[in-house]
């Protein structure tokens, strides 16, 4: 062990010892509370500006237990005990709860919820961009039941719009922004039944390019759904599962390139290409970095695959050039996948990465003219407990044995999922396996091949113009109505103008607002 490492260990020990002394003193907690109170009192002056920009961060499957566990993880990654850490989303001044049920499901799926928080109406599970009158997988129930999204409302108002996700760009969450599909799994025509194609329904990948012309920025995965069947993938040549899937023979990427040839449009498929772009000379960007979903952040090739934070930074640099502002949907989509697989470590690191992206967006925008919302579509049957001591690694063991089977157990546990394992007729002894491994599947009470969603309310964090309208407990479909109201787009704009036609809500020059903010901090 070298001297630097020894010094780090000693410093951490001394910091922990200092914290231990401080937290025993009432003064520590009283001072902290008074400081928080002082900050809260500043919120008495509400931000009633017009929101020039709108950003929605959606942590797929990011229930409240996931937020709490990710907070602890973030702190522990920085050498702290973790519990006292603040996530970027924790710093938002307004927090409310959203009820997540679908019109036909008590415990929802990501498609029906996406329709709610993007299109403003609740819908049936498994459907995107259609009302509850549409029936899953029945193509002939699509027509006449389409509903439009806040991304479209923003585009029609002259704003630039973007989608950034760690899943496929035609997955449930992003697709509700632009598609009208009675089945979330119709990624390309290859996944559609013959009768649906015959009846005229379009696959979701095709709708990405046809429904809302000229979406300014699209980044994520899903490359294989854009190319003709059996077309070898550019990154994984010869790997059949990554080859193109389209039966109609269309190359949607090449069609997009041809269309954008004289419009300063760029297509990229790896990190080097993305980061080599000069955003000032890019008006349209299509980035498809994997054949399907992007890899987990813990498994990401940092040389070839961009992080969510890097994608968000590029997206904002492109979108913010529009003097009318922008709308950006950002999805941390693989939080959900980690939980479904029972891999809590993957899910929580995905959450921490999304929080980094939130911080990056905050650095690039102003609360004076940008409304930012962070929420989830649904929760999971994930939790942690077991009377763990302060600073216990979030992936560690509870400090006791079970008084039933006399075996240790991890603090993290799932209500159901693939982590249910029996060894010699009893619960697996976790001390015999590496429960700190990135792909360790935490123990579950009920055996399932895939862990399920949870049905409880999810948190909604908000800041910026009119963020105070997100308070209390609301239906999930309330969210886009608030965002549209704040930005004076969509159906409810009467409050934006007086009888003379002048604006009522106060527009703000973002550069001036930023200057005032910096001046206040420095002075």
C-alpha cells in the first residue's frame, strides 16, 4: 500500500471521526435546520416567469426507495457515509407525488404512464400515444383515438425539441412523444402481426421519422429497427441478433440523412463522432449508439459509448440556440431494467448517472426561464432495511442474522424476482456468494423470472417558472399540463395574454438572469 492510499484512509477516518462528534451535538442539527428554513423562506416569492425552456427527466422505475438508495450510493462513492448526501434532484424546491395507475391497471406499465405524463391523458397499459378507448394490440382501435404530446405542442410553438434515452429510441417512454401505437412492442414492422400491417398500422420506428417532422435531437439506442432485415450492424458486423429487422426494406437512417443533407443534420453512432461535433454548426442530430438498448453505465465502454450526461450536454448545446427555447425529454431508462433483473447495483448506478445529467443540465440553464421536472413513471418492488447502521454500504449485509433460518441477509431486497433461490431446500446463504458484484441478483420473496413494477406513488421534483404548481398529490397526467401552462404552449394559453394581446407571464432574458444569479452568488 503506497503513502497516498494510506493518507486517503487516514483522512477519511478523521473526517468520519469529526462527523461522529458533530452529529452528537444539538447545535449541529439546529444549525442545519435553521439554514434549511432560511432557504425555504426565499420560496415565498414565487417564480411566475414564462418558461422559455422545458426539461423532463424521467427515471424509468425510479421509485422513492430507489431515490433514497441512490442518494446513499452517491455519497458513498464520494467517500461519505451517504445518508446526508444531496442528489441534484434533492435540491429542487418543490416536490409532489404522482399517482401512477393506468386506466386498466392498478400497477402500471411504462407505456400507459408515458402517455399520461407526456400526452396529458391516462391510458391502457401497453399502449402509447392513444387514449383509453384504444385496445392493446388491436390495430383497428387506433384511428380516432390518437393523443398528442407536449413534445409536439412545443414543436408547433416554434421551439426546438429533443429526446435523449439510454434505451431504444422507440421504447415505451420516448415513443409516447411521437407515436400512436396500440402496442408498445411494435418496434419495427418485423414485430407486428400481419393483420396489423394489413390494416394500416405503422411500426414505432417509422413513426419516429414520419409523425412529427424534424425532431431536432434524437439520441439513444435502437439502431437495428431502422435498417432492412439482415443488414449487418456497423458496430457488430456479422452478429445476427444485432442485424437489421425491417421487412419493408427501408433504411430509415439513410432516408433521414438524405432529408437533412442541406439542413445541417448529422447522424452519429459512437461517442467519438458525437463529441467531435461542433454544436454551433448542428441543427439536427440523430445518434443511435447501439442496436438495442445502451449498456448499463457500469458496463459502458467509455471510449465508444457516450454517457447520459454527455448526451444531455450535447443536446442542450444544440437545442438552446433557438431563441424561442426548447423542450427536452431525458430518460434514464435502464434503472428499470436493472430492477427487473434483480440487479440493484446496476439500477442504482444508473440512477446516480441520471442525477449527474440533471446536474449538468442545471449548469447549462437558468431557473429564471427553464422549468425542470424530475420524476418516474412507476416504482418497483425494491427496498432496503434490516436496521443497518449509519454508513453501512448500501449493497451490504444487515447487522443481524435472520431469527428464523439463522442466515445473514442483505439490506437490499425485492418483493419478487429472479433473486429467489433455494439451496438444499432453504434460503441461499448470501455469505457464500459475492453480493457486491455488479450483476448480483438480490434475494426476492417470490420467485419470478423478471421482477415486477410497484404500484405506489412516485415523487415529482420541480424547479423553475411556476414549479410551485406541482405540489401535493396529483394524477400523473397533470404533469404535461403544468409544463405547457408554464411555457404558454398547448391548449391552455389564455393566461398568457391580456385583452390587448400582450403577454401576462413575464419573459426573461436568460443571459441577464444568469448574470444576476452569478452576481448574487459572488456578492
